[in-house]
C-alpha cells in the first residue's frame, strides 16, 4: 500500500523513489568560526542516506563543508589544506575580498599544499557560500561536495527578531546522479556539455531524500542553489505562499509574499515559511515546481517541464530534464506549538548603485555554439585581462544572451543592482531586487546591472555559473585599477 509520502509524490507527478532509499533526517552542517579555521579538502566516506555511504570530496567532515558563521566587521583567517588528488582553491561567493583571497583559478594549490586566506568581513548580513574554483574542474569538485554556506550576521539584522536557532534552516541544494554502486557519477555527455549537467537525485546539505520535522510555527529557510546547471522553481506542495526577505546581497528593502521563486545556479534566497496553519501529521514538500525549460534549439523546447521526460535535443542526455518537477526537502509537521508569526518591521536602509551616475556602459554577449561557450566571442584565458575598470567608478554592464541556453551570470567582487531586462521575461523579478551577485539571463534577454567597483583593486572574474559552461570557458578576467 502506498505511503502518505508516496501518495503525495504521485499527486505531484513526481517519479517513484528507488526502493533502497528511504527518507533521511535533514542534517545541519557543523557551524564554525572563520577565526583560525582550517578547511581540509579530502576524499571522505560519508553517509548520504540510511545505510548508504559514498566517497565525497569535502572541505569538512561531512558530505558538504561546514557552515561558516561570521559577523560584519570580523576578520577571517582561514587555511585551506589540499588533501585531494588534484589542485583546488576556494572562492567566497558574494563576498568582497582582496584579490589574493578571491579564489581565482590561477591560485589553485597542488595536492599537499596549503593556502592562507585573510580578509575583513565587510559585507551585509546575509546568506553567502563558498565553493571550489579550479579551472576546468569547478563543476566536478562542487558536485562531489567541495562547497558550503557562509552566513553573515550584524546588529541591524539582530534587531528584526527573525527566527533563529532550531527555527533557522540553511539548505544547500544539489542534484546528482548515482551510479549502480551509489557513487556520484559526473561525466557530461556531448549534449550535456552544451545545455548543462542535470542529476536525477536531489540532495540537501549532502543528504539524499532529506526530511525535516517541524513545529507549527515560522521558520527561516536559507536556500543556496548549488546545482551544476539546474534552475530551481521553489514552491510548496500545498500551494501555500512564503515570505521572501532576502537574496544574494542580504535583506531586501521590503518583504514579498510569493508562491514561487526561480533560482539559477549560485543564487540564494532567504525565506520565512509559516507552518502555523498546517495540521499536525501533515507533510509539506519544498520542491522545484514544473516549468517550461527556457532552453531552445531551432525554436523547440529542450525539455518538457510537466512530464520530467526527455525533450527535443536531449537525446543521449541523462538526469531529470530542466524544468521537471523535483522534490527538494520534505517537512513533516509533528508538533503543535503556539505559532509565532513574524511581523514585518522596518528593514535596514539599503543603498544600491545608481545607474544614473555610471561612468561607462559595457556590453557582454554570451554565446553557446559548436561545443564552445564564449563571452564576446572569446573563451577564458587565465592571464588575459578582458576589461579594466577604474577604482571607485559605477558602471552599467549589460549581459546579452545570444545562445539557446539560460546563463546565470556571476560577478566576483561586487554586489550589483539589476536595473533592466529587455526581451524574454521583460521585467525585474521580485527576487532580483536589492543587491545581487548572480542574475539569470534567459535566451533572447538583455539584462543590465549597475555596480560600483570601490572595494579592492586587482584581477577578478565574471562568468556564467552553469558550471559546465564556466569550465568550458564562459568566463573572463576584469581588472579594477
């Protein structure tokens, strides 16, 4: 007889689970300080489901790295020790740090070496993350576990009375494929080298089929899209809305009540989910709801969102198609408490770059064709400086997607303001307000962002965060001078 979870999956159009996998309690990675921290990157045998252990590559003891918690004004002193069988380096995604602390792939260290990071924490309270960033190997290393969350707090956020402790849930979402022996399989086929690599198994914090027991109250849920190439459409299976309070660059100017949020790889959102009206004994799934894949080839969709099947152009590709419904985390409401609903309070004042003060506008064309991924017609060169920006200037950068595939565009070293989207969806989404470091650009779209380059001088990166695309060269160096 089908279980309640099985009936829920069937009603949502989700595929049946392999019989050897069972729901596993969601684990929270260990929380650590950045003051004197050592992260040892190594291959480790870790449990991803009850009775199922695999080899992961991780900078901590678990299937993903620990959650680093700092406060604005702290000093980070972190040692990366490389015990992997290949070079690696870590990038602090979303943070403004000195050039030598940014994790540029030219700084990758060999097996047995160490790298010292020292930098002040100058960014706002928010949800950030860190991940491996070696050239040509970012995708496989992050896929195998070389990543984790970095959470910044500050006094302004403290004053808001947001859920904390056991009512704060950081979620690092990935999708993977498991081989017959349950190891992580990562070998993009020819077509996947163009569209991207999609798994068929969802992981949260390194755990397959995670389930979390919750109370009838409000939870703060921090979500990082750590997938290789997948767009997530966050939604709750019962149709209930959630409250968006923050994104890449921290708290938004005002909360927004939404029933879904689209996230490209690298993007983060900070949500409030209220289980106060959900009956004890109920199950609610945080899921990636079905949507029509934006990828196009010859005017035809690359995938069928509702069916989860193989779309046109996906012949020979594995995994669940882009846009298919996928369950992310199961919440089981198992305890009634007096609900605590967060009431909006005045949020910290947010100053964003003003495009009217821009000294210059630059345009970057993203194209994917003939087994190449390029920016302005060029693949990444480790030493070539493609653009030079004057320190202190505000500029408007326009990302033009001339390719058949979506590109989540990430800028190192700045938090930018999304100022315009022309073509495609033709609007700025509620989750794109405030400050961002990654923006999703669909085929046929032109997205303009304003950034002020006033933190550090040096060489930094701008790239597509579809990790298959960046590993194949959709990345460029820019200098702040």
